[in-house]
C-alpha cells in the first residue's frame, strides 16, 4: 500500500534514529513543513504554518521545548543527507560560515557534497572560538565522525579554501589517503626539487600558468598549480592530485558558498534567528539543513522528469533549490505531487528497513 510522502518522511527519520521517541519524530516532520512553508527561522512564523487545531502560541512553546530538550544524533543525520545523494563517489568541500547576534558569535564548520552548481550538507560542528578559524584538531575530529558513516572509498576529493592550509592537517589527509585540493595564501613559499625556495609570484613570473609536481609547501610534498583567476588575482593551488587537474577541481568548491546563501538570505534566513545558545543553534542548523536538502532533492527530481528551459540570458529561471522549494510548498497546499513522493521514496529505500526507535 502506497504511503503519503509525509508518512514516508516520518518513517525515514524514524528508521535512522536521528532523534528518539515517536512524538518528537512526528513533531520534527511538522517542524520541517512549517520551516519550508514560512521560509523563516522565527519560531512564531514557523508555528503559524504548522497545521494544528491548537493556538499558534501553544505550537510556538512546543518548538521552544523541542530545541531545549530534544537530543540529535548528528552522526545518523549524515545518513539522512546521504539518502538523497545519487552519486557513489563524493566531491567534498569544507568551509566555515559565521555571523554575530549581539554578543553571540555563530561560527559553523561544515562539510558538503558538491553536485553541479549546488551542494548537499553532510556534517558540521559549532566552533566556540570567537569566530576564529578552525584548527587541525577540529577538522580531524569532524572528519573521523564523517568517515565512520561515509567511508574513505566514497571520497573523490576534498576541496578547501586558503584558511585550511597547515602541515598537520594536510599530512593527516595524506596518511588517510584522502585526495585534496587547497588554495594557498600567496606568501607561503615553495621549495623545488633542487632546494630552491621561492614565493609563488617569483616562481610564476607573470606567466599565464605553471604546473609542477613534487614540490614542498608547508613541509608537505604536493603538486602545484600557479595561475590567475578571472579577476587577475593569483590562484595558488596545491594538491595530492595531478597539477593540470587543479583549476577544474577547485571550481567545484563554489557550491558550498551557494549552500550557505540558501540557508541564509536566499532561503531560510538563518542569520535572523535570535537564539543565543550554541547547542540550540546546532539543532537549528540541522533542521534547516534537512529542509534545504528536501528542497534540493525535490528540485533534482523535478528536473529529471521535466528539465527547465533556460531563459534568454542562458540561465534557468530558478535554481534547483528554489524549484524544489516551490514544488514542496505547492504540495503542502494540494497534497498531491508525484515529484515529492518519488524524492522521499528513494531516500527511504536507501535507508533500509524501518527500525523501531523509542
């Protein structure tokens, strides 16, 4: 017997044990619906969009209670996100997003899977370090948890921006046999095979591009690309992969920026939350990431059945995320959408048999 998409969403959450207890699993489904309908992280606006025959103020108190008392199994949340990803091999990006609310500093370290021009979250951690960069131990601990669910064999490459340089971190990636590509600040010197030590600008000397193998940067043996981006800024990339592949690979980092934008102003307005507790904020980031992933996956499924024709400027009218968001909001009004049903059915099938949890 066919189940409704919302029932399947409940069974998906229940089967993975992301949170315990049936009633709280059901309320998480309602919370996701309210979040997608309202496109807001304000509890009062979410409560207004949850279809219950009780006062909006009572629903808002339930939301507050949820974020105060409910515990998430964040490692199981990885499996929720993986359920919507069709790819066997994963291109990962790691980055931080940060902002302030009064004296509360929100600083989140996040790993995503880059798929086309968009990204799907996998794992994240709140950093309690006054909006500073992550250190190598933060990254290693995060990745150990991630690898316990994903496995090294599924990782194609890890792409990073300039703040993720550091010999302890890069040596750990090499030891674990995780291929990486990272942009390097231009002041980091390069040691060639003959022992010559030069700055990147000295080495490239105005040439259009330069590819080298087995050089030393930050005490790590790597392959090197030097060139210039579209703005004329030096692009200094090192990796465990062939040097000539690096400009193409590094372009796949951009979807993590698109993901952060979708969680913020272009999507759910995450920055407008007034939460001051980092543990509550971690739960909120989890719930918003789940809502985003449902929208993204629905947009992907919609594109499979009916590809979007580009406008005159060559780009589609909506992003995959925005198309999925529109489909889901229409579904919540009409309760009839094959695209939504297919999206969640596929993720539930990947999760395996439903387990009794709580």
